[in-house]
């Protein structure tokens, strides 16, 4: 007796059921992958787990992940149930082409298609590239040995689903590494490293040419200068010298007390590394002479530049602690370069005899002396180059002199009026301008008038001045000073903003340490103002007691967004003004900078959280957490030294409040509060406990 015919539509129902089962399988797999990526910050570890998920779901006998490193065979990251010889053979025979073309490989009889008498090859084989956009970053490979085993179209789709988050994890790491690499190598070298060029950041011993550019008289000048003035000098000097190092494809190691240390010959091999170093030094001296003509004296201490260069074998690689590593060079030949820089007078480039032997046919240099450096005497040579301008007794530094014929803003201020504002009295001054109390004659109200002074009438100052106005105009919060207008009158730029009568937080702290309740009452409005700015993608970058006002009525206001930075997505870059941080550039006030600011790297809202933590520490203890005899010592403390425990200074402070402040002051941004709103929740809870 024959079976009954299927009911109408049963075939369609079976098809829909199979589709639903596949869909549930895909969702289950994606859920597992999301859990993996949420718990693992390391793409390598995440991709190992993803491979295991794929093998378990597809019942594969073997598998491996390979990254494209630009070389034949790729870089095998993780293998399961497959030996290195088999994986390497298949990489070269099949996988390389898949990565190169971005096309998957899917076959049910790989062993017959490839000839390899000494290797056991899988019968069914699936290779799916790790693609993101138009770029392929590697591949996931799976195999089955059993006769009749196959990978279905559904299996292929599942692996393709897995490959998307795996590739994105790799791309995210590449972006993070790019930011790190561009701290010490040129963008061209960084891109070569990230795209798998013939560059490897390995620990090794190699012959390199080291240099140290020493800013002469910097420590003495720093003791006399205001922090804001010191930052301007460092910005101009470090930015200019960093550009020159990168222009010659050098590697930037570190900044120490006005000195710049770096080397040539690694991570990119350079046969002419000694000559590159000398040519770089010559350009540095020329640029420094140009800077001197732009600076005018704010200190009696002169500044100069001496450069030492030495060639020899050193150990180079990633050296440091678990909190931070640098790609650096160490060894006696590094010490020789530093010694030569110490000996060099302003305008001099001194080179060791090994360097001289490599550049003597291309560089004019004369013998100076023989000195005991290290364990043996060394001949020292002076490079002959265009003479640098000698610093006179008043050569110091700060800002560019206004172009000849420009209107002096102080003459306008002296007239007592600008535009429709009558100037009443001076309230203060900062790095870009002076602030006055003024009367708005049109609207009959008191305003604070910030005027870009003559020393700031250059393109960069005007750009920052406008940046502050744009930043403020995007904000509307009761704890942020309101901007009324930005304008120009008689060639002088100014911003009219809300006038707040009262005292700065600096003045309050100078009068005495507030109670814990008062400290929290002052701090929370500042945190709420910053949270509002961060919601608008704005980072203040200069949070300090001088930029916080407490009105006569007790209202707290955050001022001075002159250093504010817009944090933008790439898609917004064409429609917004972005103030970028250049390598080696410092923005902010020494003592309240975050470690990121001190190192001149890219910032986000977590930098403000650190600076706010410094202010909160001072509110609670009456002391700044990071101190030193001069600005560079303070920057070193911010970057490397922990602050004194709060309970040792003020024992009555609760452990929870100390924990909150400690979390804000973590050296690594990832270990701080990630959002100011999270800190506000803890601060308000503490405030409730204190007032209960």
C-alpha cells in the first residue's frame, strides 16, 4: 500500500521550517560571538574563541585563523587539530589567493585537487576572508576529513557572518595601534607597519644612529616663567622639531626636560641612517634660529639648542612596565649621544667618530677634541652648518610679534570702548587674551569681554579664539557661562559673554580648604557642566580652579573654553571645525593636565575627567596631587607618579570618596570613569551620605 500523498503546501512548510532553523542557528551563533567580543579586549583571543564556535557549530575536524601580514603564508594566529606544516602548505596553495582576491574557497574534494603525498589534507574545505570594507585582513579556514563530508551553502553563510565581527575587531586594533605608532614614527612608517610592510617592531640588537636635541637653559627659564608661557614655548619647539624628525623618517623616542631623543635605522632599516640624522640636526638648528626671531623676551634666561649624534650598536624594542611601554633604544651608545648633546653649545651639532666615518664624504665637519666618554676615549667632531643666531641675555620665548602696522588692541582698550561696549575694569588674563568687565550700551547689561590682545593676533590664536566661541555657542547649561556674541572692531577680535560676579575657585581654595560637604557642593556642578559639554562632543582641556567661578549667589560656572576640542566622527570632519592635537603638542595648564595631555597624544572626554579629579583632590585635601620644582617635573609626576593617599592628608575623608577621586586620577584612561555621568552618580550618592 503506497504512502498517502503529501498535503498541499507541506513542501513549502518544510522549506520555511528549514529556513527558520538556519535563522535560529545564525542568531545563536551571533549571540555567542557578541558575548566573546564583549568579554575579550584582545582580537587574537576573540578570534580563537570564534574559531572554536565555528568548528563546533559546523562539526569541522580542523581549523585555523590566519592574518594577512603582507608575506607569503601569512601569520597563523591559532590552529586546532592541524599541524603547522599542513596549515602553511594550504596557506600558500589556497589561502593566500583567497586573501588577495577577497573571494572564499569552498570545495568538497580538496585532497584530490591538491597534490601533497606527505600531508593529510581535509576532504571538505572552507576558507572565508576576514573582510572589512574593501580590505581583507586575513581568513578563517575549516576542514573535514570524512568521506562524503561537505560544507553546505548555509555553512558558508554562517562563517561569513562570523568573519564580519572578527575583521572589525582586527580593524579596531589597527586603528588603536595607528594612534600609538604615530607617537614615535612618521605617519608613512606607521602605515607601512600596519599594512604589513617589511617593518617589524621586534626587540633586537642593531646598529643605529641616536640623537638628542637639548634645549639649553630650559630648566632655568622654566623656573621664572608662568605655566601658560612655558606651554607655548614647548608647543612651538616640540611641534617644529617633531615635524623635522618625521620628515627625515626618524623614530621619536621621548621628550625629557626640554630634550628630544630619537634614532634612525629602526624600525625601518636605513643604510644612510647616520646621514639622515645629521641632515635632520642641520634643519633643526635652522628652524630653531627662525623660532628665535619670532620670540620676544619674557625672561632674563637665554635659550639655545645643542645636538649630539652618535652611531653604534644598541638594544632596541618595547621596554617599560605593564602600565606603559615605549619603543626605545638603550645602551652605552645612547649615553654617548646624550653626553655629546650636553657638551654642545648653542647652535652646535657634535657627532661621534663612528658617525663621522659614515658621513665624512657628504658632511663638512671638523675635529674638536678627544674625550673619555664611557670606557674609552672618543674623537668628537663639530658639523659645519649655517650659523644659528646666538641667544642674547634677553632671549627667552613666548609668542610671535604682531605684523608691522597692526593695530595694538591695548590702544583700543585704552580708549575705553570697543564696538558698543564700554570697558569698566580688567578682570584677568590668560594665554590668548584679557578679560574685562564692560557695559553693553545697547542692552544696558554688564558683560565679560574677552579681547584677543596684540600678542595673540596671529592665525593660530584667532583660530583658537573663534573655536572657544563656537564651543560655547553649542552649549546651554546653567553651570556654563553663556556667550552673547563674537565680533571684530577696529581690527580687534572679542567675545562678549555672561558676567559672573564672585570669586574663582582658586580664590576660594587660597582662603582655606572647604568642608567635605562644601567640596562636593562645588564639584558636582562642575561635573554636570562637563557632562553637558561631553554630550555635545566637546572636551574642555583646561579644567582648573582659575576657570571655575562661584557667583555671589553661590552658582558655579565653568569658564574659558579657549582650548576646547570638538570630538568628531570621520563623517562629520567636513562640516565641523576640529582642533586636532599634533604629536608633541601640549594643550592645557601644567599641574591640571591629564597624562594624555602631558604626552601630547589624542584626547577624549576622559582627559577632562582626570583634570576634574585633580581639582576635586585639591578641594578635598587643600593640596595639588602632582607637584614639582619646575613644569617638567610636574609633567613627569602626572605621567608616572601616584598622588599621596588622601587619608594621609585628611583622615576624616571617607574611603568611598577617596576611591572615587583615585579612579578619576588613573594614569590609563581606560581605568578611569569612562563618562562623567557615571562619576556624578557616585558624587551625588556621597553628597547624600555626607548631608544625611
